[in-house]
C-alpha cells in the first residue's frame, strides 16, 4: 500500500499559488481587494471573516456610547460618529487575533467545480 505525502496548505495561503501569506500579516493588514504578492492573482479574505469583522465593528459602534451612559436616540447619533473608528478597531482586533483565510476574488465559497492547483 502506497501512502502519498500530501502537505496541507497553510491557513493563510494564496488560493492560486499556495504561497503562505501569513508572514506579511505581521507588517501590514490582510490583502483586501489586492493581488497576491507572489503570483499576482486577485484575492480577498473569505466571506465569514468579513462578517465577523463587521459584527465586531457594529457592536463597538453602539457599545461605546452606551458605556458612556447615553440612552435612546443619543446612542444612535453618537454611534454615527463612532462608526469609522469602530471599523478600524474591529479590523485590527479580528485580523490580528485570527489570521486571514484567502479566496480568489469573486469566489467567496468553494464549489466542486473550482479549479485546484
């Protein structure tokens, strides 16, 4: 019986060339709407990581004004001012604690018909 030694792709690998992109995360944010630095393929983070990021951002948008003691419509209007900083803080928090997983741009889910190299 013959065993094949298939090495697993790293979590933050490029879906096109399988290059591990996790080394770049330490010095810059994830490659959003950009190209792989190794092969030039258009890549983006997987859909569910973007959902986690935006969920954290929306939570922070309204949690901070509520923590300050605001109530009712004041929370909403204060949240409008907190939205952009909350997006940035949520982005940093999510992608520094969980390494990004990349997919080809315009391919946010894996199908049986996608091409694997």
